[in-house]
C-alpha cells in the first residue's frame, strides 16, 4: 500500500480563492477586511511567519496593518496597543505573533485581545464556545486539519481518532472538533503509556507533539489516515514532521507530507477567520 498524499497547498489555494471572493463581497458593502499583526522583537522565525501571513493577506485583498515593536517592549506597553486595536472598528482581527520576549506576560496579552477579534482562536471565550459546539473562531491549525480530513473523504463518525499532543493551540481544540464530528477520540501526550498501542488502534492519527519522527511508521494501523502537524528542523537542515513519513506512508491510506501538508492550511484558515469577522461587521445583528 502507498498512501494518498493530502495536498495542503492545493486545498489552501482553494480556500484562499473562496476568501478572496468573500473579501470582494465585503468591500462591495463598504467593509475592507483588516488584520492587525503585532510582532515584538527580532526573532527570525517569527519575522518569516509574519511576512508570509501579510503576503497572503495582500494577495486576497485583506489589509494587513503591521505593528513592529522593539524587543524591550513591556507587558503594559503591549496591553496598551492591544486595547487600541480592540477599540479600532476598522480592525477585524488581531494577531499577536508568538513567542513574545520573556518580560512580556503572554497569558495576559492573549486574554486582553477582544474575543470578537481573536482570529487565532486562542482566547478562553472562543475555546469555550468551541467546546459547546458553537464556535466563533476555530483555532487555525486544527481547522486546517479538519478540512484536509474532509478532502480525504474520511467518514469520521464512529472512527477511532488519536490526537497526540495537548496544547491549547492544536491538541485540545483538535479533540473537540473530532468529538463534534462524532469520532471516538483519545488524547495522548508525553505521559501516555504504550503510545505505540494507542496508535495501532487508531483509524485517524493527528500528531502534534513537536518531536521529529517520534511516531514510528510501524505503529500505524494499515489503512489509517495520518495528519502530521509537526514541523521540525533537523541538524542537516531537513524539515520533518512528528511522524516517520516513509514507513507510515507505506501503511496508511492517506497522509500529509511535511512540508506541504498542514502548514499551508494554517495561514489560509487564519485569513478565513479574518473575513468571517469582517462579514459580521458588514452584517451586524
């Protein structure tokens, strides 16, 4: 068996085309979707991520307002900027690029973002609404994973799904989305006993543990679907996921490659959330 590779680039391109169409509809109603991007310090990886997000935003007609702050910025200074962006009616989404410098209280900053502009889906209000099955914004990476599973034609109802990783950014919202799709879900993590056995039982595996090739290909149940969220840079410069790709591909029915799988979906889903916020501004209830 050789698994079908789930093409995140192609799926993201289709989603971005839909976003562009919806941006145009917003503009016709006098609303220009706007994303405020806040970057503190000079972290090279963060700068790359921000440039990529802003470039994609421009391509679909979303205005990206860039707020670059020095690495010495304090929590209070950052809170003041977030408060100003919350109050700015022209701003539909606020993205605070993580990680923040150590002197900034990340939790206080994220809690300060207006939940109605929290297009990352990190605010407790939005995580709570997701748990209730009434999401305002869905965290971008889990949202992208679900779209890829949909593209793969996976009938999730009744399947055994395993989520490896329990972060509030990926793991926990991923569990909720799978539960709402009627899968039978197990959450695994660094303290899980006999992870190999858990993987071997799963019809769907979502790996988001942040360890290169930690999930061995031989663990994968034949015919399972594997969504690899990991993005790990090895000493030789190669990018690999959290799953041992070649061996897993030989057993799975479908699998996401790294790169080119989940990664492109994250930015596309972020911009989808921005236009969703703008649509709410254009049609207030």
